[in-house]
């Protein structure tokens, strides 16, 4: 399963490019699976990415809420998929 901290409509990228982004993120996460510092670094990077995306809109806090909503939705889908397998 791949978790991604990007909004679903990331610049209107095609599905294959979105999957590539997911695969890259997943690969990096698995490389630090047993490395707490590495995991914290990835979480920090995800927070900085969300901040960058949020700062592109007139109301950054509302932008952050929207991006967090996308992240929450994708995480819920991953949980459901894991429970079904």
C-alpha cells in the first residue's frame, strides 16, 4: 500500500504519474521502516510539502484543511483496503 501526502488533483497529473509518485514515496518509506529518525524526517518532509501547497492559496489554513482532507480520505481508503485483504 502506498501513502502519499499530495492532493489528489496534483496539477491534473495523469494516473500513471500519480502512481509513480506514490511508488517513490512508498519506496523511501520502506527504506526507513526500522529507522525512527528516517521516519520522522519523512513525516517532517510531508508536513513541509503540505505547507508549501497550502501557501499557494489566499487562505493557507483553509488550503491546509483541504489537503489534510485529501490525506485523511486516502488513508481511510488504505485502511479499508488493508482490512479487505
